[in-house]
């Protein structure tokens, strides 16, 4: 016999679907059971006032989209929607370029962070393999895990053709680019041809100096004075 759902107070509109406890939930296993238990627990807390209900207001883009398709059906003028449409859709290519650049940077940070966390977990887990009291089941389980991981690693290992690692690092070195720009700004009154010559000289000095900043008479990496090579 199914258990009766708990008595829930006012505020049923604060959840997006009807709350119901049935024996069907008890048939779930694995990730589905974990997700069901979490969502059910959160629904009970929201309805009882222990947790704040999330906003159910749609995104502005969806609101405008809904008004737009409704206008298509009714044949009404789109004048009132034009300011919102212009604001939401302007410069899409530039927006996507910025968003993709930022999400790529965030993904790089996450990748490094997750790899460090995985390394710590793997070190601890693999250290347990050195124990002298491993059971046959434990040994076989770890052996299968190691073989699977080794196979995946071998499939993903590919040679990286980097002929000039320093040059590649220089391209992504923001501090170096800023230092070069600061040095070049001293020659703003120079002709375009002159500035291009100076730029090439600076890059040549960087390759020779190896410090990542335009060298100067006061030592490698110090750009506080005009380099002797440029005087």
C-alpha cells in the first residue's frame, strides 16, 4: 500500500510540476534514484517554506520570441517589439566571439583544476594498491581500471608539433604584449614605416634577451629607459 504524501501547506504554485510520492519512485535505481530523492526533498522544503522558490519568470528573449510568433499569427504590427529585438539580436557575431573566448578561457581553468583534483584522487587510490592485504576481487578491480585508463590514455596521446615553444609562449604572454605596446607608444610621432622598423627591432631584441620584456640600457627586462639599440 502506497504511503500517503505528507501534508503540504500553501504555495503549490512555487514548483513547476505536481508533487506526488508514489511507489514508482522506489523502483528507481542509480543516478535516477539520486536525482529523484534530491528533487523531491527540495520540493518539500520549497512548499513548506524552508527553501526559497526559484524564479519562474521566463528569460527576456523567450518573452520577446513568444510575442513575436503571436504577432505573426494575429497579423499585428511589430513596432512595439522592434526596440527589444534590436537590443537582443544586435552584433550577434561579435557577441558570440566574446562569449566563446571567455568560455574557452573558463574551460581551460576548469580543465587544469579538474586534472589536479583527479591527480590527487588517483595518487591516493593507487597508493592503496601497494597494500599487502588486497583481496583477489580488489586486485582484479584495480587491474581492470588501470587497463581501461591506460587504453584511453594511449588513444588520446598525440604528438604536438611545437617547433618554437618560446615563440608560442610569447604570442600568449599578455605582460609582454603590454610592455611592447608601452615601448612603442614612445614613438607615436614616428612615421608608420619607422614604427614598423622599431617593432621589428624590439622583437629581435626579445629573442636575443629572452626576458619577455623589451631590454634597455639599465638591464634585461627593464623598459623604464629607451633601449640603446633604439637610440
